[in-house]
């Protein structure tokens, strides 16, 4: 297996473990709530889970800068190690303070590992826009497959093993560590030592900030669903909403797997056409798919007494919206890779800023998602997703394909 293959495997296992641990936390508290043993508000759980995003956004820029000076390998390997440390906190206690501690460690895991991983991929893609689109799409596919596998595994493992499932997740982090340790990363891939320039970094950040509102909003949508969907679907049944309550851990896992695998299929398809469509155009199309999915999901959630044909039709429309929407993230990563190509000495720092924006978005989604879920359950999550989608669309509408800087050191914009 080549170096990029090992990196994709390591990233897949890292996301698998993180998704499994996060879903197990939701399923654990959902089961406690359903049994009447321990009631907890979605907003309280969301604030505890928000520790992940706090740690991620604080650690990512430091990890990115260190990878520019010290090389990619060391921060890349710290990611799985922090994930291993997180597991005992949530497996042994029902107290939210320990959930917060575990999510802090998991946030450090993601925040420290993501900038060097993306920097290695951007180094490998070079100036080839089509190759960059494919590489970033494959990374996104590995990430989403990891999320899908983790969610599915968590549902079944919780039903079979309950708290012992957390021990298996620790083993997944160990496997991720082994795969990433085998990636041959040369010190030359982090050639910023001695050449890192503040003025160049400021020019690069100016390009990133033009994408920031959309990237934050979309990641807030991801964060609110990852943080609250499992709890909402496995809690006590709400007779007015089809998707609130009444699902087992396994049923939720299968539903989540279907959603995430559809997303992966869309990402892979988009990866083949990004070079021709253009990153900004793909982001705009993706947000149109988000709007379609939000409307169809809202109608689906209010089909409690509707005919089966209506449910099936709305599921199909939601799936189409998801396939279209999946183009946003690889397009945004390709856009970011193009920016970093013009600032190679500062690439790790730029990728760290990407992770900060991702963490801010998911922190907002996790926190606000709890408030909206307490207000209207799944309806609340859909309404918040629609609001954030409008914000993202407004930001992307102001971007231009020509905003992607090419290989010029000065960072001057060139056509997409």
C-alpha cells in the first residue's frame, strides 16, 4: 500500500473511533433517559459534547504551525493518542463533567491530527487542480466512511456490549496510530522552517476568511446532527414527529449508515467532476441540495399518519438532496488546497485555520442544536439547518472562481 493509501486508512480509523465514541455517548444517555434512570436535557448534553469543538479549535492552529516547523509526523501521531486517553472518562461515569473531559481529549485528537494530514495531501497534490480535487474527495470519503462505520458499529455494539463497547473503540484508536506511523512523511514536506513569512500568511488568511462564513455554517449543520440525532431518535417517543423516539440503537445505526454512505457516494462522484465544474460552483450546487433535503425531511417528519407511498417518495427526494449536497465539502477542501498551494511554507498553519473554522462551526451547531432540539425535537434541528444553509448560501454567492490563488508565491488570484 502506498503512502497516501496508509494515510487514508489511518484517517478512516481515526474518524471511525471518534464517531463510535461520540455515538455511544448519545446512546448511553438515550438509554438512561428511556428507562427513567437518568433524565438529561438535550441542551445540557450538547454543552458537554461541545468540549470537543472547544479543544479542536484551540489546538488546530498550534498543530498546523508546529507541523510547518517540525514536520508533519509528530502532530499527526498525537491525534490517536489523545483519542485513547478519552475513552475511560465516558465509559466509567454518567456525570456530564466526565463527558466534557472525554470530548476535550477527542477534540485534541481531531484538532492536532487534521492540519498535518491535510498538509501531506496538499503536498502530494501539488499544482494539479484535477488531482487535488480527487485527493481531497478521497480524504473526505475516507472521513465520511469512518463516520458511517463508527455510527453503525456503535449502534450494534451498544445493543450487544453496552459499556464494554468503549473498550473496543480504544482498540480502533490503536490501529489508527499504527497506520499513520507507517506513513512515510519526509521532513521536506514541511519546508516552512526558516522560510515562514507573516506577510505571506496574512495574504493566505485573507482568502480563507472569504470562505469562513459558509464553512462555519455548513460545519455547524454537521455538528448539530452528529451531536443530537442519536439522542433524539432513541429517546421517548413523540407522537407528533415520525423521527423522534422509538428507534433502537441498531435501527439508528442502520439509518445513519444509509445517510453517510449516500454522502460518500456523492463525494466520490463529485471528486471526478470538480476539476471541470469548479470549486465555487460546486459549493453553490451543494447548498441547493441542502435546501431540497431540509424541505423533504421536514415533510417526512410530519408523515406520522401519512401513506407509505408519501414516506418513500420523501425519502427518495431527501436522498437526492443529500447526493447533491455532498459536493460542498470536497469543493471547499479543494478551494482550501488551492489557497495553500500559493503559500507552501505556511501550509500547515493555513490548514490549522481550516480546522479552527470547522471547530467553531461544529461548536455552534452542537450548542445551538441542543436548544433547538429541546424546543422542537427533530423539527428544531431541521429549522436550524435551514437557517445555517441560508447563511452559507449568502457567503458563497460572493465568492468567485478566480479567488483561488495558484502557485505564485505572492498569492495573486488566478482562474479556477
